[in-house]
């Protein structure tokens, strides 16, 4: 049985003070939700403070990115060794990193290996762009992202998480339907089984991301292969984020 998981990606939002007050406003209600793992991924500068606030709670903390080298002359970058004492998760290969910062599948692969080495749990994002979707290339794009991204990674990849985030659904208010998301996520699980073996693929959590709200979270999580959500915009609204986690927990509990 895979434990459902909901993570909030705050992206480049919140100052330190705003991050602290966002966590304050949802901490208690999130903490008591059972049967679902949950995490928030604030900007780097707030990770230490938020981790301190959430110490001893059931809410995990993640980073939104990291570089793959351990240390050195990489001005402005953050290494896995800087993160692993502060947080548990790291998002790798988010489509905004791929689109605006030239992150390639090869870089994603290096980041995944570096995250494992540092004991971080990666949340690896994959997903097709609108034009790829319309050209019927979803399977091809995702297979490439998975096969290149996971190259050289063994079946023993711990509790790594995959997030299927169709780029056309991110921040657009146009979420994939639960059927579309289930179809692609079950395909991803099949591909994972080719790379990592059947047992690892069936144990691995695969989240859906892209315009998840309190209104659609339950229906998405009710799908057999969807193990939760990676939430962007709605994770900045405390009531909404709590409601998404509650809806996910309820849908999975009912299965
Ligand atoms: C994301 O950035 O990972 C995301 C899914 O964003 P949104 O929920 O805003 O579509």
C-alpha cells in the first residue's frame, strides 16, 4: 500500500516573514491529518526557519531545486550537502527549471544521483508541453524524461517520488481530467517497471501536478495510480492546501 503524499511547491513566492506566517496559518490543521504524508517546499532562504518551525510535526520540508555538485566554484548554487540537514525532499526537473533555466534530462539525472547520495528524497517531475500533447508525443516525451533521468539509477532508489505535471496544466487553471491523469500515470508506472523493476515501480509514489485545487484533488486521488499531488498556486492558500490534503486523505482512505 503506497502512502499518499501531497507536497506544496511555493515557487518564488513568500519572503521569510510571509513564509513563517503561511506555515503558522495551516500548521495545526495539516499536522493532524492522518494517513497522508505532506510537505511544503519554500524558497531556499526560508527552509531553515520553516524546518525549525515544523520540527517534531508530521509536515515535511523540501527544496525546490539544487545543484548536483557537492561544493565548489558554482556561484549562486545550492548543493545537496547544504540541504540534507535542513530538509527531507528536493524537487528535481520541474518544468519551470527545464523551461527557464535550461535544465536537461542529463542534468536531472545528475541531480537525482546527487540527491540520493546526500540522503535526500527526490521528487522528480516529468510532463509534456502543450504542443507535444497535441502532436500525440506525450508517451515519447515522458519515456525520454524517465529513461534519461533515471539512467544508472538502481531499483533500490528508496522512497523517490515521481510527479507527472503536464506543462499545459501548470498554473493555467486547466487541470488534466482524472481519466487523463490516470492514463498517463499508469503509463509512467509501466515505464518505471522497465527501468527499475516491477516491485519498485509498484511501490513508487506517483503524484499528479497541474492546477490541483480543493475541488479536483479528491477525484484525482481516487484514481488507482495517482498517489497524491504536487501543488503550486493553491499551496500558497492555507485553507485550500489543507482542504487538498484532506480530500486526498479521504479519497485514498475510501479505496
Ligand atoms: C507546480 O508548479 O508544480 C504546479 C503544479 O503548479 P500549479 O498547481 O499552480 O499548477
